[in-house]
C-alpha cells in the first residue's frame, strides 16, 4: 500500500501477475499438517500448479474463533497428530521451493506471540514466505508486527468486515501491505450457497480508502461464486471447500477443484481494476 | 507496600501508585502490558458500541438508579458481612469476616454483572443475549436476567459439562433459555467461549455477548469489574462500621477473576490492606493438572485480551483442571495479571484437597455451605491467618481478614458427598456423584 516499495511485496506481485492476464487472483487456503505435513505440502503444490496464485497456509490452533466446523475439524486433527508450529516453515519452504506461488501464513496471534514476533517473522522470511494473514490481530495491537514485517519485508494482511466503520477501514487499509482481506459476511469460515451482497460493498469501501488490492474470503466454494467476485475484487480466497476436498479426495481432489475454481477468475468484461483506484 | 514491583509491569503506573496515586477505576483498554483487543475486526464495531453505551450509562444517574434498585430489590443487596468466629480459630486466631455474596439472588456474585450487562443490552436495542458457562452458574444468572428483562437467551456449555450438570441445564431451561452443548475443541468452558464468539460474529446486530468474567476484549474487563465494585465498596464500609478500621487482608478466589476484582477494587488504594487471590491448584501445580494461570502461566493472548495464560511451547492453550468448575479456566482477567506484576496482589494456588478441607470446615464451624470456588478463598484465608500468627503470635488475634464468599455450595453437594465418601455405594446419588454432578 501507499508508502511501501510495491516490488518488495510477494503477495502484491502475484496479484499483479494475475491482473496483467486480465483476471483476478485465486488464493487457496490449506491448513499446515493436514492430513499430514507432507500432504499439506503436496496439496499446496497441487493448488499452485492448477491455478492458485497465492497459497494461504493456516496454522492449526487450539482456539480458532473465526473458523467454522470443517476447518476446525481439520486443524483439530492436525494438532491431535502432533503438529508443531515450527513445522509451518517446512510447509512454506516446501511449496515455495517447488512453485512460483506467493505463500502466506494465516495464523491466530498467540502462536506468534509465544515464539516471539521477530523470531517468527525471521523464520517465515527464511522459508520464502510472503507474509501473514492475521484474523484476530487488528492494526491497533500490531505494533510489534508492523516493526518485524518492515524489517523482514513481509506482507501484512489485515481483515476488513461489513461492520468496519469508515475510520477503521482507513486505518486497516493504511496498515496493510500486499492486499486487504475483505470478509464477505458477518460470520465464520464455511461454504455458503451464495455470496453476500455485503462483499461488494466492503470491497468498494476498501478501494475507496485507497486499497489497490482487495481479496474476498469467507463462504466462497465454487467457480460461479469466484466469477461473481472476480468482477469487482482483485482476488478470491477459497478455504473450506478445498479443505473438504482434501479430506474427502486427497491431493488430487485439491488439484481438480482448484482447476475448476480458476475457470471463474477471468473477468467477462475484460476490464481490470486500475492501480491506485 | 511491602512488595516491590516486579516483572514487565508498567513501572510508571506502579511508581505512581507507590507515590500515592490511584489503582482504582482503571479504565482499560490496557492494564500495564495487559488487556487490549485481540479480536476479529468483525467484532470491533460491536465492542466500540458497547464501550460507548457503557460509558454513557455510567455517567447517567438514571442508569445508576436502575442498578441500585435492582441490587436492592431483586438481588437482595447489600450482602451481609458476617464474622466467622468458630472458623477463625483455625486461621491462626485471626478474625475472619465473610462477605456474603452467597446470599444474593441466584446464589453468587454473578448476578451483579448480568443485571448490569442485560440493562446495557436493552439500551443498545439488542433483543438477544448469549453467554458461556462452565458449571452453569453464569448461565443460570444470565438466563435469570434475560427472563427478568424479556430478552432471548442462548447459553453455550461444553457437551461434557451439560451431561455432568444436567440439573443446571434444566434450571436454565426453566428460566426460558436455550442451552447449546459445545462439541468443538476440548468441549470445555474455553470452547464454549469460542462458540459464543462465533455466534456473536454472525448475529452481532441483534445480540449482546454477556461475558461472565472480568476477562476478554476491552471494554469487558473494566465493565465487568464496574458491576462488581459494589462488593468491595460494601465490604469496606461494613468493616469500618463494624470494627472501625480496615482489614489486614482480603482473600478471594480467582478463575477469570470477577468476584476478586470486585472486592479488591474497594481496597486497592489502601496500602495497609494485603490482597490475596487464590487460584485453583487442582491436583497440585507440580502435576500439571491445575488452573493456576498466574502462578504458572505465561503472557499470551486468548479470547480478546493479553494476559497470563496456560499454554504450551507452541502457544496452544492447555486444558485446565479443578474440582471447582467455576475456576476451571486457562486464562485470567488482564487487570489481575497487572496487579500481580506490580506486586499489589499476591496470587497463590490452593489444591482441590485444601479447598475441600476448608469447605467442610466452614460447613461444620459456621453452618454455611460455601461454593467450591469460594472454598479456595477460605483455604487461603487459613494460610494467611496462620502466617500472621507465625509472624507475631501476640497480635494474631487482632488481625482482620475478609473473605469474599462468592457463592453458596448447594450446587456442589454431590461433588462434596463423593469427595468425603458420604453416599451409600448403591444409591442413585452415588452414581450421580461419580459423574461429577453438581446439584
């Protein structure tokens, strides 16, 4: 965002590559360590090779308040199998070494606090990671993270919601780096039959506050919904549907669902969001 | 102050207190390095609305009159301050006074907070409240307030707790609440809070989350304390009236810490009054099966606040253990973390066994059956009194200790009967007791 060297942002670069191809970017969420560390790497690589521009690797956490039942079940299973937070760096490195995708880590804040914000950031950067998506960290509390992310050149993806006031929207957009995560509805993660009309308003408000890249997540599960969002946002985030596919059909199912989702990315009008809009 | 500030406290504030400044009425969002709002953006607008509504209400004589009226004519306040003369003989001879929150309507201090928050919910035009509960005390109190004020009420409760506390589930349902068993995560109180937060995110336009303790995101810690400050204010005035002087020590139990912060608040600025918070030591802190968050936890963020937290090396929350469901929580309110760091309050663990001994002692010496939670404070008071005696036997009999008797033990009779092996092996009650049922 404003004030940062845009070229340094891996997430922004990945989104801009998609934009230059006249389409929105696809962001695929997968939990680290589910169903195993090896399979989560394989799933990330499969997603990246079948149309995902960015991969979002979730850290399994004991108290995931923004997640619905499918992701809760997957991350609880990963923890039960003995997943450790430091293994997320193996997953990130495993994917970045095999693909061109930008790899972000999605994490609740306490595991980062426990490791130390600087140490976590240093290791993430060392693994080739692009940055962090932080569902329970707002810019108001992000002093240490602002500092560490600058130091290691990492993206800061904060969330904005339908309930965000204009003041908070501005503050969050200003604090973000890479892209802004627009929560499509008031709720937790999980597939839904239709995309809320609130999503478009949130994206519009984020653009109005100066965000150049806004990606929409929560409730997106099929190519039709991807197409709908690709018409007004720079990126589309799919999580629960991919996690379910991975659980039901393994890595091959992730590959085929990603391929299918990516058919929705091309903007039918052919118009692209102008930088700085 | 006998103790020096320690840890990573906000030393400016600690210094200010030591130089005669005030620790009372800390407004949040931060208490030294603790507190704040570690919450999804989706909920920040609701927290802002709550904070604004609360701040306006606090300054509104009409609101304060409503609270005073409910406290007097519904809850039965002021609660008594009862001297426990026979119990005192076991506390090194110190005179022990009990602040009788057990005599409030619904049987504990919880009513103070639920009435205040339910009024705020109505002020915000919300028609539905949600709450979490462990054993059911806060759930019952929330259902009570909802019934009184005509609000819809949904209570989240761990599935295992629902089974063990079947009668409290029935009690909430009698009061018109809907109880939802929580099957996510470890299926305990912390997961009930998680599910309540998920509900709140999805229904925030109609719903107020009536959090039951002085923890969580700002403004909850300062707001819940505000509604419980009446405990400390009454206790301070009562001991001055009855004895003409301040107590030497005040003891309270700590789970999230709402009853403790309520009574401590009245004495925070009285340096001569030693304050003690007693955490649940479970099977013993050396066993790992406990809920001694401040004693053994490390700072972290959970449920919206930075505070001491029981967590592993990965920052995953560790499950807590206590015979007392009301103390069985791996977190603690942020103001307590701060008061510990600056040395104003001493926090110590009390084992299940010590608490149960104190439970039986109060039953037999005073004819009062205390809640298992409050029994931790009683056990702590015995230790404090014995320490006074060890320091100076001659003056021990002149020492005054106030214990916040935060709740009554009717709900705990089956657990206690099982603990003390009072039940016929073949009785239905024995079967219930084995399941940990609290009647």
